[in-house]
């Protein structure tokens, strides 16, 4: 079972597709959670997920915007997709009947 | 990122591995963070990396199993070898050092050889077992030395005598870090030599009981070379990357 931050990272990387790399994933997570994401948390989690076979990383191209520094590109593997889906399903299942979910539905309707 | 802060961030990023440094510095430039925030990010990552290393048993083995106890014991051996030398060559008597105080040249030679081989074997094991935490192991091995120097006054011999073990130990660490091959035969010869010398010193009542603890890096080396010989059929240690991969894939 994934951790919360692991799920966020996989989801952000998956959404970015071909453009998933450190800074872009970080920006995506910060925008979604409205909380700061540290480099330490980001890169150690990427390593951990790669070791579990949920992500694949490689050094990509360098751009002038980055001072000629290479990007660490990220791709979610099929195992990673399954793990994220399992996490999402579990969250949805456990959330059924939760007061805040009912309220949200009530507000929407 | 301002002009003064960036060189600091670049300097601190040297603590990261090359590829990671490249990616992190690029990310920081791209996100246009302040130098202070960049420094925090880099140090945060370095700390996490260092902490991650200590989840394995190897750094503990190298630091607290070899470096710290060996540093303490070898400091004592260095001092006693120096005192024995002074007694035999300059006829100065220091009756408080070493078990008997009546050693002759053969025992001095025996202790000197033991000091060199113990230090080298310990250093080699530390250098091979956990390279990335070497700075912690080095600090731990020097801790007893500096504690002693700060606590006691050494009037009989020069303070430098305490550091005698550092030369062979550093050589061992260096060779261990460079993956210098040690064959099973060489490791066995070293371990047997140390054992025979220790038995000889022990039978002359010129060996402190705790110094038997210094024997284990040499025998660990024998076990490691034997094991790598069994697994990789190379008969030397550390095994090369290709062999490691082959063995891991079995």
C-alpha cells in the first residue's frame, strides 16, 4: 500500500506524462496540496518508488532555463499505476459514509 | 537566486552525487527560489540521504563495530609500543604501560607487527564495508584519541605516539575504498599471522585481554573472501560489479 505522499507523487507524475521531472512534479504537488514540498522529500520518495519498481527515472536533457543542468525524468510504470489505483480505491471505499463526503454531496446538490 | 547565495548552494550541493546534484541545482534555478530556501533544500536532502544510509547494518558495523573500539584499543597499543621502544633504546622506564614492562626486542617486534596488521585490517574493513559513512567512522576512531588528549596529560612520550596506528589504518582504508583485491589466501595468511603473533604475545603475558577484539576484522576478511569465492568464484573480496550482478540474478 502506498503512502499519502507517494500517491501524490505518482499521480502528479502520471498527469504530467512525458514532461514529468523533479521541478514539474514538485510544482504540481504544491499547487494541489497548497503546501510546500521539499527537495529532500521529493527525491528520497522518487528513489524509494523507483526501488519498488513503481517509477522509472533517467537523466534527461538540459535547458538554458535550468542553467544548462539536466533534468531527472520520471515515468510511472504499470506496477505504479496499479499501486496508485489500489490506493485511490481504498480511499474511496473508506470515505463512503464519512460526514465530510456527505456534506460535500449535500452542498453540490 | 541572488549572486552571493548561489555559489553557497552550489558548494553545499557537492555533498550530493553528481547526477542528483545536476537535477537539484537545475530544479532550484527553474523554480527561482531564494538562496536561503535553496540551501535549506540541499541540506535537507543531504540529511535525508545520510540518515537513509544508517538504515542498513553496514555503517553501524563499520563505525561502532570496528572504528570506535579499534580506535580506542590501537591508541593504547601505539602508546605501549612507543614506551617499550623508549625503554629498550633510550633506557627510559615507564612502568605503567603494557602488561609486563619487561619486553625485549622480539616482543617489541611482535607488538609493532601486530599494530600494523591490526590497523591495516581494521582500516580495510571500514573502507570496504561502508564507504559513504567513512567520515563518521573516521570521527569515531579518532574520538577516544582526542578524549584522551583532552583529559590526560602525556608527559612520558610525545603525543604523536598515540597516532602511530593512523598510518597503516589510513592505508587500509584507502585500499579498501579503491576496491584493492584481497585474495582468500592473502586474507588467511594475514589472519593466521595476527593470530600466531597474538598467541605469542599472550603466552608472554604481554597482551591485554581486550586486544583479542582486534582480531575480528582480519577473520571477517577471511570469511568475506571465502564467501565471495563461493558465490562469485573469484576468490577475492570485494567482488566486482559484474560478478555481483551475476550472483544477484541467480
